[in-house]
DNA sequence: AAAAATACGGAACAATCGTTCCTGAATTGG
DNA sequence: CCAATTCAGGAACGATTGTTCCGTATTTTT
């Protein structure tokens, strides 16, 4: 009956993630989206509804991508402690590599929008819970295998890890480029395991 | 010669801090400022120049207030470790008390603006250095007094503390209201000292 | 070939943005 | 009193905001 879509919706969403991640919700204009997604205004609004809906869809997609890779990492990990250090080391690498760094899209969105948009607040809060659970299960497994000290209970440690991850992403977003700063933090974190 | 100002500039700045802190830079309109500061548009622009200048002045004032109280806390502290716990406990209390929580104005501004406004980036970065130094000196003093373990060097510990403080403020901004979450994080943090 | 559906560019929308300016009244120091 | 300055209020600015709509081209299915 009808003409097929010429663009790939997921690819467009990935583009939307990029620009929302970089500029934030309020900092991204409709024109920015048109320019960056390469879609016409009409296609954009026909496909995604409005700016807020597009943002929510972008954030959910970002969340899924991150959770998937996090789960995959722990599933394939032989040593949990090593896997945890890999996560942080990767965050540090990302923080240092570009001239500018975008931090974490979820953290940025939490700070900018969670107070003012209940839908975003729910996504952020759910994400926090899920990541916390992933960390918690990983820590438990690590403790069972004797790879992680069991002086701290797994839940506390998971929340602690999450907190430091957030902190590092803020540091990156703030433009910190001194590797020593990150390394000092990591040293302290992992002295606890 | 001239009529005296009817409003107190510092009080107006405190009002500006409140609303910028709550809504962010891009989320606060000129009309919001007029309504909340209780000044006319003309007085506002005559006094502070423009929105960005007002924001910078607000953020600097917020910074000074925080640094002053931080310095005062450590100067009067008999036990450094206790003082550090007080800082975090206070942050937790603030996070839980209001229905909505604003987090930390400096952290919020870092996430929203540091990438896009060099002037803000400099304030954020300077603040980070100063707070880090305050923590570092405090930790050193605590280690000398035998109140804090000297297994970690003071600089690392200071950066670690700063990182967790940022993380907690993000958590608060994200709307976390479960005291147990904060307590778990604090327990892990202070198991390191 | 006809009909249905979608893409596209761009015009156009009302609303809001940050900012400037004008007015007239109020208050101050000389 | 005079001159200078600041006040409040509101009109008005051009620019940009998010969004809608139109006309036309293109592609698909019947």
C-alpha cells in the first residue's frame, strides 16, 4: 500500500542519543535535531511525535544498550574483580580520550530532568535499581568465588560502586583530563574489595 | 546624588541561587527571575547585566558560601573523621528532607554547562581543586592525629571523598529517598578510613 | 494504471526566549 | 530646589523555540 521508510529508525535514534547526550534536553533545539538526524522536520515529528517523546525513546535505547553490555561483561567474566576494574578503566579512557567528554547520558538526564519530568525520573530510578542489582549479583558471585572480600555485604558494595561510577562520570563531564585524579579514585575504590 | 538601591543585591543573588539551583540555567527563564527575585526587568538587567552574568555571580556566591562553611567545619573540628562523617550525614539529611531535592548547585552546573561555557568550566574546575585541597589537608591532619588510617595517601583519599560526595548529590537530584541506600554507601566509604 | 501511503523541503504558526527601551514616580546628595 | 540616579511597570524588540501544515515527489500494493 504505502511507501517504505527511507531511513532506519534505530539509526536515527542513535543520532538523537548523540546530540541529546552532548547538549542535554533543553540545550538541544528542534533545528539541532533536524540537522543532526538528517531528517526533515515533518518526518521527524511524524515518526517520533514530539521532542519529549523522542528524548524518552533515546534515553531508553541508551539504557538498553548499556545494560546489555554490562550483563554481557559479567556473564563472560572469569574474574569479577577484574571485570569491575575494566568497567572503571573504560570509563576513565572515555573521560580522557576526547577533547570534550559527554559523561553518562543517564547521569546527565537525571541531573537535568529527573526533578521536572516524572517519566524521566522513573527511567532514571529504574535504571539505578537494575544496575545496582547487576552489580550486587556480580559481587555476590565474586565473593563466592573468593575473588572479592566479603567483609562488606554485596548490596552495600553494589551501591558504593554505583555511586563512584556516577561521580566519575560527573568528573568527566566537568572536563577533568588529569589521569592521576581518576587513578587515585580507582585506587581507593578497589582497596575496598 | 542618587537614589539608593531599595533591594539588597546579595539577597537578590540568594534568590537567584535558589531558582537556578532548582531549575538549572536553561530551565530558568527571564520571567522566572523577575517573579522570583521580585525585581523589575529593568532593575534586574541594570544590576546584573544579563542572564549569564547573573548565573555566574550566583554560582560564585554559592561556591564561596560552601567553601567558607567547609573551612569553618574543619577548623573547629576536634576529630577529623567525625567531621567528615558529619559532611556526608548532612548531605543525606538534605537529600531526604524535602519532597524534591536540588542536589548540589555546583554539580548540577558542571553537568549542564561546563562543556559549553568556558567560564563555568573554570569555576567548576577551580572549585574542585580547592575542595580537594581542603579535604587533603584535613585528611593529613587526621592522619597525623591518628584519627584516620594512613594506609591511603591523603591526596588519593581526598579525591575519593570528593567523588563520593558528587555521586551522592547526583543520587539526591535523581530523587532517591531511601535512607538505606545512602547509609550503605556511607558505610562503605568510611570503612576505608 | 490507479490508489494509498510516506518522504521530503520549506513555509508558517503561535509562543516564548533574552533583552532593550520608554515612561513616570521616587529618593537621594549637593 | 535641583540634578542625578534608581525604582517599577510595561511595551516592544528581533530571534528562537517547538510544532503544524502544505505541496509535491516517490514508492508500494491492489
